[in-house]
């Protein structure tokens, strides 16, 4: 056995705190060490070449690289070994940057620690063994969960690459929150006009199967081979037969709030969410319809000429396999019912931003004329309160939702354009216009369209006869402000949707404290999740605007295609391995595994049937929980076996 | 019968005598008697709000320590110290939670109290009488004890600031409280909601700039009267003083004819439970509530 030790200066990143000459000196006399070298940037091409030359010259069969975190360059150096015909797992990376030089200041102590870490790796390398990577097959079909703009874009991008996609949406139509918007900032183009062509494309695309009114209920399996159960809720209207004639609606006796219009308008029990809805078909809401068990009314069925209505439809459970999953389950807005200082949602003329969006939309309940919910009057003074329930860690959401400054400015500007004599007043904490052309949009609103901006928070809203008394502060003049408004719009922020929370549980995705899906890396793996093969797009992982959502969906689609394009996948070799002779089948490891990668299986031993642990190599992440939990020491974590770790500990304890 | 260690505070013995007497009377009727702490001292009032000087916390901690001793002597008592004045309640609650989370502070304060053998061990809970009524007695039991329902009383609950602020001292939801509303309804009176239910009464400006208080009081009273209220229910002696006395001032200065009486919530309870009207000390009020009682033929 011959070990080569390579110490990286990483410019001054490591050399600034660690005296590498001393470290090199200290490893020289360790057992098996043939050569030890210092280099400025080991990851550079000449740095790699140096290792290759030494492998040839000294016949090295173990390589120790002391540099940055293995998360950065382990793959680089493993390739070096592979190029020279060595098993890539004969490499030992020592992190002397993130875990040493970056966190210490004292050169002497830093050097001492680095030397100890390198010594540990050298001794451990004596016990490491070559490992082989396993291969698994891939189902080249993708599942996209959520049919908002993120899901639509991801589905289209995957389908256009040539792979089959199943798009699951729990609502009656795709389109999501974007379909509810009137205009989009900063260009003020009509939201439905830019969204509906994409929706139509989804419905016509030969590679896309759209399952609206459906939910994902169970996910099993692993990258390349997810087994998914999808529940198709009955629509009670046969999509292909429905001609959208609208004859069924006037005869329906049930009137309820219409969710698409933020409950500002009524709908019947049989309805279509909005004219451009996809699938283009009516639907019956079984919670309010009087025709579904017991059948006491069938007025719609009586008038339906194409005989599209079927009260006997039953839920169906579909089972399908997928190679990759994109989660695009989106957001909800923070409920104004939580905002006590603004009346807990009890003041009629205090509305949320999304409600205002419906009020100002030509397709909304007031056909684009802004009317107050209380008395239908057209308001002359509207107050827009930014950060309503946002950036308030003491009582509400701690985060900034990134879109509220812009959408409030948009609302105010659109209101002023409808009525130039009216008063549009924004109360803000800061104006955040971090997007292309956003600042210009704000400037235009403030300077050309005479939208008023007051820097300060509104402390309370009080119903005062038929107006709303707004009490706040102007923090630039240090004056308190009191004024009467006809309508108040609360710019509420984003929270994860119920669907996002549910799917995180089903897929075992890790989430942040608010419930947004956590990315595998906040900067470099923004659409990857803790589960390989599952990607996240759009607002399911945090607040973002439409342009960011669309580009993120594109990236998620590419990452999904990366998997679908492969016939088989290599999986990491540093995983758990069960010693079948030692295992007594207690099942502790099954419980300890956060990824569901271990199960008990029956084997035949000396003519008796025993249950022992079995690791699914494609699912195992190599976290080591099972190895720690195993009472018999029957589970070894390959690459970190007990003998290897003991060598390491011995080296460190010798100091 | 439960006995509560009760801390009166200065106002209850001077210009809010009716508040104390009516509260003690109804507490007996509800089998939750308020028993005064012997030898109590000032709660410390606004001085305890200074952040930099622990000296100012000695008074409230001594109160807590004496109440603790008092609780040990009382029969069938709980670890609660009960207040009527919302300022005392706020002060004692804030200091009690402060020494609970920071034992070092308590140690420093206790050092000053050692000589008198009055050290405190932060195991009391400070409660406002309204909390006892709501959480320990319940409005159903209160309604049961009503013998003269307050028919015709249209009462606006007025909370002021100290019952609802700050976070560690509040007795109810600070944005939309309900304890006074529920209490008033259980007495058979009608609740008239006014959005100015916690609008500042002007507070201590009464000693330096009376005009500020006058302006505030006018808004609060107008808001209640526009909505048809004929009475205001309060829990704070300073609110009561400002609202009562400034209405008289307004009548004298502006020739305003109408005014509405200010009741402590316990006075309304005493009336409804048939206690003798004298215990309410209505003669101390500038706007005499007895006129309203007469108008409503309440006997």
C-alpha cells in the first residue's frame, strides 16, 4: 500500500491560517506515505496532473487530498483516480478549509488541527476498500404536481424535450393564482392573455396527460422509479361531451361563493371557474350539489342536451411509475383574518390584494369597475398597506414576499389610470423593486401617475360610519397620520399552500419553519430537494414573482430531463450494508431510516425462515442513521466502516 | 369558597372606593373572595418601566413577596395575586415575568429585601379580577347570580391601554378583546361596540396638559354616544377619572348638554346582583350614574 498526500493552499484561503510546510513535514513519516506535496490550487488542471504523474511514478494506490469540503471537489479528484485506472473510492478528502482555516485565526493551532486531520485520513486510508457503484433502470416519464404557471411551464418544457408528462392539478382547472390576476407588473400586460396560450398548449400537447380535479395520495420508490398513486376525483360532467353551452347553470338552484373570484361573487353548484378554464368543461361541486346521493335534484341533467352529466361517477385510484417528479404546488396568501390590527377581516371594505385583483379585473365580479364590497360604491380614496402581516417576526410572517411592493404599486397605478382624480395612497416600510424594470415602474407610478407613497406603518383601521379611519405614521416627517379611506387594500404576503404542505409530507421533503420546501442548496441547487429525483419549481419553495417562477420551472424541467434521458442511473456507493449473519431482524434500522430505504425481508437460513434487514441501494442516502442504531453492529456504512472510523479516532487522540 | 390574595393599590382607597367595595361585595357573592394583603405598599407604577435601574423594582417585588406570605396564611387559597387597577396589574405582571426569566435580577432585588425577611421566589401569578371572573368563575355562574338584570343599559366597554398592553401583561386579545363584552352581556345589559375601545384616554397628561385629555375624551364619548350607548364600562381608575371629570369640564366649557356615566365593571355587577347601591360610591362621580338609574327606573 502506497499513499500520496496532497495539501492545497487554495490561494490564501488555507495557507493564510495553516502552515502547510509543517503539515507536510508531519505526515512524511506516517506509515505507507510515499510522497507529500503542497500546491497552490490543487483543483486546477496542473494540480490534478501532478497527482496522475505521481500515481505512475510511485505506484500509489491511496490518495489523500487535504483541501476544501468534499462537497466541492470530491468528484474532481475521484475522476483523477478513475482516469489512472484506480477505484474512485480509494480517495480520502480532508476538509481543512471550511472546517479549519476559515473558522480559525491562530496559525499555530490551525496548523496543529490540520496536521491531526490529515494524519487521521492517512491512517484511515489504510483500511479503505474499493467500492462499486450500483446501477438502476429509469422510467422515462415525469410527474408534475400542481398546474399553476410553474407546473404548466415545467410540463411543457419536459414534453417539448420529447418525454411523457403527467400533470396533476387538484383544482377543476389549471392556471393557478396567475389566472386570477388582472395585469402583471411591470409591463401591465394582461395575465390571462399571456397565460391562456400556455394552458391551451398543455391541453393539446401529445406528450402531456392532464389530470385535473386529482390529487397525489402516495409516493413510493426512488429516483428513476417512483411509484405514485393518484386519486381522480369525479367531475360528474363528462369532459368530452360537455359543449360549454351554459344551459345547466341557470337551472341550478344552489348558490355559493365562487372561490376563483375570492368569494366576492356567487357561483352555482355546477360551474366553470372562468371562461378560459382547461380542461374546458363544467364541473359539479359535490359538497353543495343536491344531485349526488341522495338524488333530490337533477335539473342540470334534465336540460343537458349532449347528456354530459353523470351523477354516478366514482373516484378512481390510478397507479403509475415515473422517473422524476416536479413539485409545483404554489402558495396561498396570508389570511387577513389573522391581522387583528386591521380588523381580523371583519371590516367589509378592507380587502386583500388578491380580492382587489378580482375587483379590478374585467372578468371579475364588477367587470373591472372597482366597487366596495360593503355598498357597491366606487371608491375615491384607496389606501394600500404594504407588508400587511409580513416582515413582522413578533406576530406574523418574518419574511419579505418579494412581490407585494410591486403589486401594490401596480394596483395603485391601475386605480389612478381608471380615475385620475382619485387618491391612491401607499403606506410602505421600504420599497423593494429588485427585478428588471421594477424600479422604473415604481418611479413612473410615483412621479408621473401621482400615486402617493408614505413611509410608515398603519397601526390600525377603524370603521367610521361608511368610511375607514386609517391611523398610521409617517416616519420621514415623524408625524402621525390620520385619514379616511373608502377602501383599504392589504398587501398580504405568501405562505405555502395547503397542497405544498401535504405533498411535503407525502414525499418526505424537508421544509423551512414557514413550511416552504427546502432546496438541496440555496444557491447552487435551487430546484433540487433532499430527495434525489424530486425537484421543486415556483413558490412551493419560497416567494417569487412570475419571471423567476417561469425560469425556475425551466430549470426543474431540465433537471428532470437529465434523469429521464438516461437508460440507467449510477447510485452512490457509500451506503449502508447489512451483514446478514449478524443481523437479528429487530427492525430498529427500519425505524431509524429517514428515507424508507430499509425493509425487513425473509431469508432462508439452515432450513428456517428468518427476517433480516435489507437495504434498497437506490434509495439509501448514506446518512449512517441505521449503522448508529444497529444494536448488533450488523450494519456497516461503506466508506465509513467501524475499522476506518476507529483508525481515524486513534490518530486524532494521539494528537 | 376560594380566597384570593388581593392587592388594592393607591387609587382603590382614594378616588375609586366604589370600585373596590363593589368588587369585594360581588367576589363574596361569587364565592371567590378578595382578601386584602396586610401591610401592602405602592405597586411602583410607571417607575418600574425604567429599564436601567433595579431599585425601581423593589416595590413590586415586595408586594409579590408579601402576597406570597399572605397566601400561606389564607385558607383555601390559590397562588394568585389579584388586582383591580389595570396599572397595578400591568406593573406586577411585567416585574413578575421579568424576575422569572432572569433569576439574577431577582437575586439583586432580594438582597435589598433580606433584612426584612421579605425575599421573593417568583412562584406567584398575577391576575386581574376580570381574568378570575372569566377563567375561574365563568360567565354562566355570574349570570346565575344576577337578580336584577340591567335592562335598558346600553354599555360600551372601554379597555384603555393597560389591560391589553404590553404582550406580557395583557389579559385578552389586544386587537379584539371580549372579556368586558361577555361580562356585560351576562349581566343582562346590551353591549354597544365602539371602535375607540382602546383609544388612549390621555392618561397622565391630565397633570400637565389637560387639553390633550379633553380632546381624547370627547372622541371616546362621542363615538360611544353616536352608537347609542348610555353608559361606559371601565377597569382602570385613571381612565375612569379622565373620562368622568373631563366630561364635566366639557359641559362647563362648551355648554355640551349630554354626558354618559362611567361605571367600573364591578359596579355594574353589584347593581345586577342586588347589592346595596351605596357601596358603589356614586356620589364620587362627576357624572352621576344615579340619574341613569332613575331614567331606566332601575331599583
